[in-house]
C-alpha cells in the first residue's frame, strides 16, 4: 500500500489560512465547489470539481505536496505527489 512520504516535512503547527475562500475564483468571478488548504504555506484554493482547479494549480506551480480539505467538519488530507490520502 502506498504511503505519503511528505507528512514529516510539513510545518507544525499547520499554517494559518491566507484567506477564507479561493482568491483566484473571486478574481475570476467563479464560485468554488469545495475549498482546500495547502499545508505548506496556507494557500486556500478550490477543488478539482471547481472550474479553476486552483488547489491543484497551486501544487503544480509550487510543488507543495499536501493539502487538506478546508470544508467544515472535514479533516482528510491528500498528497499530490504520492497520490494517496494521508
């Protein structure tokens, strides 16, 4: 079974969110379906079901490996590099 090799390198405590919603969606006039929080820098981006896929684009630009759901009541995490739930 695959495991994430990046959780040990993430900052502790996790970074504060930079915003309350996806700023790129706001700038584009679109609505995020669900929000994701980058666990390296605190960037908030929208999920892949959103038109902009800004959380994935953030990973592609920065290489930051792990994000978590930024939705109320959810705490799951995803490693973009290892393609596994953390």
